[in-house]
C-alpha cells in the first residue's frame, strides 16, 4: 500500500521526465507496480500506455492532492542534492526531511519516502534537468516554498557549508527563481552582516522609505496563502518564512531607530 501511494503520487507530470527516472531507479521494480496501479485508476488500461489511460491519470493529479504529491517528490529529489553537497549525509538533515513527511503525509508514509531518499542518495541528481521539469509544472510561489524547505535542510545541522550554498544557488537557477528571491531565502539561514537587507532584497544603502516599501513587497510575496493548495502544514512552514521577513524588517528598524 505504501509503495502504491507514492507511485501514484508521481504518475502525473513526473512520470516520464528525469524525476520519474530517478524515482523509478530508487524504488526498483517501479514499472510492475505502475502497471498494477494503472488498472485501478479511472480510465486505466492496465499500463499499456494508451492515450486515454495516461491522460486521465495525469488529469487526476492536477488538483490539490496531485500538487502536494508532486511537491513531495520534488522535495525528495532535490533534498538529495542538498544533503550530499558537503560530501556527508548528516542525520540532522535526514531527520528534517523525515519530519516534513510525517507532518504532511502521516507516519505510514515515512518509511517509503525515506527509502526513496536512500535510493536517491546513491544516484547523481542532474539539478538542471530536474529543475527544468519542476519549473515547467509548479507555480512560482510553490517553487519558492520548495526552495525554502531545501535551505532549511542545509541549515538543519547548524553547519551551513559554502558547498551547500553553492548547490542551493544552482537549484534556484534551475527552478527559475529570481536571484534576489533566492538570496533572500538563503540569507534567512546563512548569516552575514547584511543578512537582514538581503532578506528584504535591498542594499544596505536603501532609504527608510525603501526599506518600508521592500517589507510590504516581500510580505505580500511570501504570504502563506500563496501555497494554500499544498495543505495546512506547508502553509505553516510558509508562515515561518513570512516571520523571517518580519524579523529582518524589525532588525533593520532597530538598527536605524526607525519608527
């Protein structure tokens, strides 16, 4: 049952691209399982690949549940790239991913998802081909939230390495985030003297009025409602990102003595 749920989760837009290939390798006998599932789906043809069978399968995963599953699969694949960036697989980072799975999909999903991640960690993830598939099928707010999760993974062991930052910057480019948005999210965890300004996507030389305008713009961009279709737990994680924007604004206000 566990395997069926996750395979169904990526049968939509990920099935035939680079993500599908990576997950298929991680799962092992994925083809046989998808054939069996295909018989039970609306319009399923027993896995023969007819247009009517696969098109109806794809349509059935374009709604809220499909978006959540696609978000999960994307997270697992790109998490592998981040976790391996510093040449070590840290338990704290694995635990962070496990916690996300448990909160969003339940305890029963944890073992299968972590088995997928273990398989992915034995492979080389082509960030750019995977990122291109994600960018073509996931809206910008969801990609931004996905990137926030990946950045949290890099920071989970309290040792945010430069190599992890480099991989995150490559991922941000691959999933087509703006460089300023990527820098903003990274600055929430990779601290430097001007991190608060980077979070708000403004230079240190910005005027007080520019700081206030930047805060309003970033608060709107990072509002939790932007990822409502991914479920309440992802919304709560988005709320954390929203709080990071607020904290950056309060830091700058305090430094400058702004009202």
